[in-house]
């Protein structure tokens, strides 16, 4: 929100004043160091180095495994040219190619389309594993 009167700055909230005071006394490099322990003073007895940057562990080497399911799915697509390009109608995916012929005949009878493409798809999963792990 823009202050309508620039000569009078808004009063800082009490929480902002407390935070500013804490940053001046306990902060370093724009980070406020606070220890918490569920309400007790036990965290004050824990020795910790303060103000050190956190380092991210270096990721280990990985490998990608490809799992082929072995289940092939058969699909047909109508590629007959119509006003706006190819028809693009697709059949359902079936385990057997016999169902495609039935779908192609039905689509050709209904729309009088003549060009189709049959495709086979095989689902594949990719997994990432640490390089040292055996399959």
C-alpha cells in the first residue's frame, strides 16, 4: 500500500521493532540465529558453531534404469485429410491388433475415411538409482 502522506512515515509494528533489535544483537550477515527446544532451556547447552554457511552434500553418482513392461498396446489413428488437416481420431489401446480392424471398419463406415495408421506402443518406466546399487 502506498503511503498517502510521504512526510509522515508509518509507525513500525512492535514485532518489527523486536525483530530489528534481535538482528542487531544476535544476527550475522542478515541471518538471525535462534535455538529452539520445545520451550525449555536445553538448547542453550548445545554447543554449535554459529554463522557458518550450510553446505549442500554433493550428490553421488547415479544411473538410470529403464524397465520395459513387455506389454504392447495396439492403436489406430485416422489420417484422412479433412477441411482442417488430418482427422486425428484415435482408437482405444488394445492388447491385440484384431480390435483395431473392427474400429477401422466402423470409423470408415461412419465417416467414409480411407487412410489409417496402426501403431504399437510399449510402456517404459525410468528409475534413478545410486550407481553402486546392484539391480
